[in-house]
C-alpha cells in the first residue's frame, strides 16, 4: 500500500455524442507526498478524499512553477504527512526530479492547448492509497 498518483488526459468528440477516446497517461508518481499535498490544498479545497481533480491550463502552469521553485527551495511545497504517503527519505528523490516532473505538467498543458475541431479535452489528477 502507498500513495499512487496519476495525471491523465481525455478527449471527447462533441459531434459524436460525447464518446470518450482512449485515456492518455500524462504522468505517474509513487509517494510524491509533497506534490500530492500541493494539488489537494490548491485545487481540491484541502479535501483529500481520493476523488479525481480536474486541472485547467492555469492550474497545470501553477503546479509546474511550484515544482520548479521546489527544485531550489525545499520549503516551496507544503509538508504533507499521512500513514500511506511514505516518509522523508523519498522527498529528496522527488526534489532532484522536480524539473523533470514540472516538464510533465508543461506537456500536459501543451496537449490541452492543442485545439482540434469538435474535440474537447480535460486533464485530471487522481490519487489512491
């Protein structure tokens, strides 16, 4: 058991009655508790109940910037604790990868920005433990 985190994209063809296209995997993390805490605090009103959280372009940009700041300053993301979230040992691993993780959110934002006729897109974050 532990914290598993997913960033996914979906597109919907509006002209075909909202049929879903295959889900796009945009990111995955295991026990990145600081990122999880940041997303929950800023985009789920602090309620951590394993629900899917839709992220808009601005949200993805905000997360990207927060991760880039965290790469240089360990206090830039909130300290997040929980029984299933792991311990301090994993934090340094993710901090070293913060720029790479920021790139995942940048790419998700770019994917969302690519407009196609009659296609609506959404990006969601989900976590489970």
